[in-house]
């Protein structure tokens, strides 16, 4: 019984500072990741119709979607730590 209480207390000592740290960084991470994803999508759809040779259209789309996925994972981690 005491072992379980010690585990819960240790988890709280790790969880709360991590939650506060990630929560403070959330506006910055949200702004940067959203901006990168939006700029990547806009650049891809701007250059694609112009037919620029050797333009990495699929790579640009993939990176933009990947940045969006990283942002979703960051928010999921915050929600998990908030429980």
C-alpha cells in the first residue's frame, strides 16, 4: 500500500513540472508549428501550378502535414499530462 502511494507521489513530482513547462511553451510551439505548416502548404500550392522544374511538391506537402502531426502530438501529450 505504501509502495503505491510512493509511486503516485513520484509521478506527481514528475508530471506537474513537466505540465507547467510544456504549458508555458504551448503558445510559442503552436504559433511556430502552425505558421510552418501554413507557409509550407501555401508555398507548395503557389509553385505547383507554375510548373517550376524540380520543385519538391510532395516533399513540401509531406513536411507540412508532418509539422501538423507534431503539433497534434504535442497537444495530446499536454492533455495526457493534465489528467
